[in-house]
C-alpha cells in the first residue's frame, strides 16, 4: 500500500458521515411525526413543542461556536507547549474564524433582544 487507500478512505468517510447524520435526523423527524399523527388519530392531545425564537437560536449558536473555538485554541496551545512546536500556534490561529462567527452571533442576539425590548 502506497498511501492512496488512506486518501480514498478519508474522502469516503468525510462524505458518508455527514450523509449518515442527515439521514438519521430525517428518520427521527419522520418517526416523531408518525407518532404524533397516530396519537392525534386516537384522540390524544399532543402538546406542541415551542419553536426557539431567533434570539435563542443566535444565543445558542454563539455559545457553541465561541466555546468550540476557545477549546480548539486551548487544545492546540497545550500541544504546542508540550511538543515545543511553534507551528502549532499557526494552526490554533485558525480557530479565530469560528470565534469571530460566535461573537457575531452574540452581537446578533444582543441586537435582537434590544429590538424586542424597544417595541
């Protein structure tokens, strides 16, 4: 093996894992819908789950992206300190992208909350 199989496996896995997650999400939604319709057909009252507001979605995305970026920076920072490789810090700088997006979501959340309070 000259390493080409590794590239093939990497491409297949990088495409199949997201497709599998999307399919699993679809199946779960389908099963929930069928369960809800069966309960309604039997006359059982089914409480509807409230949708998240735009502000709550922005806040959730901001928290997840910011924490993920900080965790990525810290993990690569530890690797750079332990292995004494300064090039790892340049890889840690890539975490600035999701960090900036997360901060943007927090700004969006703040502006949405301010708009809701003023109206």
